[in-house]
DNA sequence: CGGGACTTTGACGGGTATCAATTAGAGTGG
DNA sequence: CCACTCTAATTGATACCCGTCAAAGTCCCG
């Protein structure tokens, strides 16, 4: 599964692969645990590994010269992260929550000498990621704040939500600033837009980190680009 | 070479590869010519091939339900286009000018049984594309109209420009609407911004399709996100 | 109880979309 | 060669969404 915004929009640099790991026989891939706030890798680091997320949530960011930040994607269990450009990582990757990943050698992409199936799986993840990023372009370029926020919540709910008496509860482990930098908005606009969706009875905020989706149909409708 | 916006921002779905084709001995790849306005492939088409652009300019687009369009990227000679997600293309690709491409079988990505070097080259193109698209995110999300337009012109000039007496002349084969949909702006804003850059003596418009860059330093400076 | 970070809310201004009209350019046929 | 037409590009007027600046509220943890 993957954070694809209702089959129409999706974040980037993270792609889910039909997770068929931990068969025990694989050989090289190892596991790694990660505390909240710890970096999995940083921009400029030698790209020695590619990671499949087992548990936890990650944030991939890229920094602009003047300090501005773009959140490229959030990574959830099942996603693959760490595709390199050449020898180095070109994003920062930080664990938002405690997390666990499967570590693949980076050259699983280079050679097929090793595990052919792993190679193919990672390659397909890369191709799917390209497609997902293309979707995300449209969100950044053409959606209003309300549409962006609704898209984001719908995606998170599909990905991460738990049913509660007909409604869907969904945790937002990332900060408002993270959401803003992901959607191309400001913190204030994110907060205001959440308030607006709340006043329109689409959602309720149990606390700042937990959203209850009260009207999924309306939220999906709000996520579409208006005529 | 690739339309990377001054090593900082770049369009997407198109990646340049060190073009070492046409050695004659390769075997499978064939060539194909393309008239202006003709589609190389459409969204939903079976993805049978991957293309390396030899000459001409292509436009990759994705369409939103209500008719809105996002230009994912422009493809110039040296770029590789047509990465599939699964079995189908997920973008439209149209030749803006008359063009010529090298056709690779799609499964050059799937198997290594064929040309191992081609496989590796296409794979690297895909990885570079991911990185380029991440750059483009920041442009769409965080740049003003003037910064976007300046970035676009700088990129095109580096990619496509011809020196003319100390200045750089650069053709814009695509329409204003294409530029607008690429930068996430409207046609009117694109036009107004060009006028503004002209009045600030950074550029001159010989005709709507030909830009003369009169002050490259100023243009580059204008392409950076302001503090 | 108090400090600090995060979130929310408010007031305001600016940048860009929108609506509308004019101008320029390309192609066509007389 | 010159009207005529159609599309693309430019320019103008206006509205509004969202960013910015500022302040208050909330939560967490010591």
C-alpha cells in the first residue's frame, strides 16, 4: 500500500511494494531500529542502502539555500525509501516516530548478480515512485489549500486510518509545519484549513494529532479540484 | 544534458543520460521520426517502449478530471522518456516540434538478459529522474511567478540557448499555455511576468517564440527564492 | 506552578487568478 | 497582394486566496 491520494494524488520518493520480505531465506537484508527524531540518512550521505519501512513513519525533506524546506514525502510501513542519485542521498530522512526498517544494499539496484527478485522489486518501486510524484505535481501546482488538506487527510485515512463506529480515526504523527511543507502551504493556513473542515462537519479533532473523519464522502469531494 | 534549473530545480519524467547510443552495434533499438503535434504515446497506452530523444522537443502532460492539465516536463534531445508504471503509460507525450527518437523495448527495464548496459543506463535515468522531480517540487510549491519564470528561462538557455554577441538567444517552442501548466501558473501571469522581465531589461522578446537573454546574472538572481 | 514549543486565531496586504477586451500573427481563399 | 478568420499573446480591472505579522491559547514536561 502507499500514500496515494485517493488514486489520484500521491506523495513522492516513497513507494510501496507488495511487501513479501521476512521470508527468512533472503540472505543479505538486515533490520534496523530507529528512535523517533533520529535520522535514517542525510542529504549528501553516501547512499549505501535502500530501506523498506516495516513500522513507524518517516519524513523525507529537501532544503533550499535560504533555509526553506520541502517535505518530499512521508514514508509509512510498506514504503521503500532511499533511492539514490549517483553515490549520494539527495534528501534528509528522519523518523517521526519510533520505526523499524529492512536494509538492502544499495547495489541491489546496480547489479543483478545478487538477489534477482529483490532487484526487480526495488526497480518497480522506483518506477511507481515516478508515477506517484507526477501525481503530486498536480496537487502542488493546481489545488487550493482546502483541496490539498482534504486530499492529504483522505490519503492518510486510507493508509493509516482505523474505523471507529462508522467513522474513521486517523493519527497525524507529523507536525503542522511538516504538513505545510509537504503541501506547499504555511503552518497558519494548514491550521485554518483544518478548522474550516471542522466547522463544515467533515472532520473533528480529538486532539491536534488525531483526526476523526466524520463525512468521508464530503472530504473526498472537497479533495477534488473544483470546477 | 538535462533541463535542470540551474542545478537546483528541474522538470520531471525526463532524464538525460550520457548519450552514447548510435554505435551501430547495439542490435535491438530502432529509430522513429515524429511530426510536430503527433503523440508519441498517450495515457493508458500499453507501455511497450522507452524512448531516448535524438532531436526535437516533447511535452509530457497529465490530465485532471475536470480538464485541468499539468505539464510534467519538456523533453529535449538526450532525455529519456516513457517510464511506465506497470503495463501502461500514465502520461500523454506529444511532439511539440518535428522530432526523432530511439526506441527501446520496454522490457529492457525488466530483464537483463538483453543488453546489460542499456538496462543499466535506463535504470540510472530513472533514478536521476526521481531526483530531478524532487527539485521540481520546490519550484512548484515555493517559488513566485517571477522566480518560476526566471528559473524556466535560465534552464532553457543552458539547455537550448545559442550565444549571440555576448547575449543568449533561446527559442520557446512550446505555447504560453504549456509554460503555464508546467510552472503552475495561468497564461496571463506567464505573459505578464515575461513583460515584467522585459521591462527590467533582463530579457527581450524578438518574437513570442524567441527570447534574448540580456542579463543572465540578473535572471539567475531572480530565479532564486527571495529571502 | 512555570517555561517553552506547538497550535490556533485574528488583522491585513499582496500576488495571482479570474473575467474581459485588445492586439498580434498565421493561415486561407479571393 | 490583400481582406478575412481563427488562434495565440498581451494588457487591463477586479476579486480573493493565502502569506505575513502578531497575539493568544494549549499542551507537555520539568
